[in-house]
């Protein structure tokens, strides 16, 4: 079993510290939105759907700090909280979705309650905020189950599959997106073998994905990223499935750095390339991949591994955390509402309208 990723109570949120996996299972206690944002920035908390759920709970915790006062003060606090949470990771749209959803709840509540808030009125708001955060979490769990079913149906019997980064249970509150497809297919007897790319520089594949696959009993092996092309060519890989942090309106998809290259290799070898992601990952405001902000992270994450320096001091480093795969390289998008193929602007809108 995968440990719980988030444990929420009325006064705090316990967050599984994924920086320590697979060696240690330890939780960080978060008591406000700033704590949730810090855990997200520091990568203790990661995975697009999961950081969205955590943001919702962090927002609910922040509202608990309010004192009885005016509607204007509530709106000011809610707006500041949403901005703080969204600034933690600029690429993952699920974070923006959850923060904006909680913001809208607070703004609508303020509009219905003019003047000053009594303690009793504030108590109602806190109950509504916690209920909304739990609903966002429940929706994520249900979406993961649906994506698992849709994705498993796409895969052939005796499938040899590859994935990149971690889009499993550890990235969500459910069974996962891409890895959820693999584990769901495994339970249906369809997976012959699974390969996990290590995913430099943060090693989510090596530390997290292969750990999940092993715990689920999936026949699997770990690869360094630069082995992928050779393994696809020589080991009968007949499907690749990855997650996504943001999908543009035309289907261009941002995911962990290295995904684009894997999609190019898949096209050359005529291997289906699937992206599994819930619909809140789709950003209709981003017309195409050029509109997606690519987060640049610290050079230390490249030059150090588990505290050990692996590069010369003062070396110049680039660290884009994501890349964008053009829609034309994606065989299908797998959402909780069904499969989108071919990946076009019109087909994405049809899926969202279901």
C-alpha cells in the first residue's frame, strides 16, 4: 500500500514528505497556506493533482486564521491566499484550479453576507471551505479511477509499457494518472512489463515510480533516461504513458523535462504515446504550448544528488523543470471523461462538454 499523501484535520494538514522516499516515510505538519506553499516549492509536496488538493486544504486552514470582520477583509485575505498558493509552482494548472475554486467560494460567500461577519457566520464559512477541499480531493480520487479504466482499455494484452517521472498515487489522492493506468491494466492481466525512466534531475522515477510499481506487484525495471530509445527499439515497448502538469487548448502538453524527447522517440518507432491527466489540467486560456510558463528550478538540484556534489563548483547550469510536447506527437489524451483522439482543439472541447 502507498502511504497517505495528505491527512487533514480541522487545525492542520499532514503532508507526506516525498523528498525522503523511498528510504523514510515522514510527515510534515502544515497549519496555513504559507506552509502548504512552502512544502510545494520545496518539493516535499509534488504531483500536479496532489498539490491542487493540498492547496485547497491550505486555503481552508488559512481562513481559520480570520477574525470576525467585514466582507472586504475576507475578500482581501482570500485573494492574497490564492496568489500565495499559485506562486508556489507556476506550471501545474491543477494548483491554479484549486486555488481559484476556493477563492470563488470565499468571494461568493462574502457577496451573500454583507457587512460584518459574526463568529457564527465565520464558522459557516470554515465548514463550507473544508467541505469544498474534501470535494476537490474526492473528485481527484474518482478521476484517477476513471482514467485507469479508460487507459487500461487502450492497452493490448501482454503490454510492454514505459513511463516517465511520477504520475502515480504519490502525485494524486487516488491511484494516479499515468501510473494509475499501468496499475489498473496490471490488475486486468494486461501488463507484461513496465519500464520507469529515472527522471533526472529530481529522480522521481527512480525514487517514486518504480517504488510504487514494485509495491503494486507490477513486473518492472528502472532505466536511466538515456536508455529509453534503446529499450524502446530492442525490448518490444508497445505503449508509453505519461502524466501532465498543463495541457493547452490545442493539446500541447507540459510535463516533466524529458517527456518531449520521449514522444519524439515514440513517433520514430511508431509506439503509441498517451497522456493521462484530469480535465482541470486543461488550460483553455493557453492557446498552445508557447503560452505555458516553464518553471526554472535551482542549479543545486542538478549539481547535487542526495547532498552529494556531482559537478564542478561554480558550474553554469540550466534547469527547466518541464518541457512541452506538441499535440501532434500525442496519440491520445486520457481524461476522466474519456479518451481524446486525435488530439485537436475541437475534440478537447467536446470532451470538456461531457
